[in-house]
C-alpha cells in the first residue's frame, strides 16, 4: 500500500504518505487563503521526502469536511483528479475525525474548528477514534451548556475558549494529513468502510446570487 492523504478543509494545507505500517512523509502549511496554490507543491514535497513517485500511489484519502466551501473543494477536486488519472480508489474521511485521532484522547471530548461567520463546526467523541454525534455547525453561545468543561481540541475551541472552557491548548489546532492517513490505514486494514469523497458543507456557500438580481438584456 501507498496511501496518499490530503485535506484542505481547515486553514492547513496538509498532505501525507502512509505505506500501511507508518507515515513516510508529511507536508503541512497553514494559510487559509492559498489552498489552491499550495496543495500540489505539498504533494510534490511529500513524495520527494519519501522518495516515491505519484504513480506508486495505490489509495487516496481526502478530508471531506466540514469546512468552508472554497478551501474544501480544492482538496476534493485534487483527490478526484488523482484518482481518475491513477485509476485508484478515493476514500473520504470526516476532517473532524482526523483532528480527534491526532488528539490521542481516551476520554469523552469535543472537536471544534472555525466555521467563520462566528460559528464552529463540531462533534462529540467517546475517544480519539469513536465519534458519537454527526458533525454540526452552530454559534458557540448556542452550544455553551453542552460543551462547557468538556475537554476540547481544534481551532474553534481555541478561538471561543470562554465557551469551550475545557479546551486542551496542547491538542491539535488544525488538521494533520498524517493523522488522517494513519486513521484511514487502520480502518482499511480492519475492513471498515470509509466515506465517499463527497463534501460535507453543512451550509450554503458564502457566495450567493443576489435575491433581487435583474437580468438585463439588450434591446
């Protein structure tokens, strides 16, 4: 196996390679505005560090979000393109699951990422590998009673630490493709079914057609 993992659902543009036993290489850069510019060079760096070539990849896993529309689609389109060119399977994994796995926590906790618009994407976990709830998008104040004092990781928890009062500052802030790859490899080895590589947006894109848009045609 040579598994290529990538995720652009958070400000981190992150890529990793896993050979079925461990991580061979990882490239990670945090920049919320340059996903499209940074992703392919990150793939090249990871392959170069591992001393492998793209045509050796046998599986691809991509973070499906939740995440902002523009960043998330960069990773999904790239994964789909690689899968088609290489004729290899493309799997999806929830981005929050990668953060949870990276935390290594063995107690109940929550993961929260910044959803912008003063909201967070979040989910509750029994441990680093077991998600208890479907991912959701909410204003922190609306879930304060549910998350107060509960251990929490992720940029959303750090940003709203007056709500996520149990935030673990030493925990992962943004996504790590290494964690995503390790989780995917573990699941595939166990025969578990992964998600289809389809985006988990949870809400409509920021860009909208104006409600009172008027079509002007020449006379």
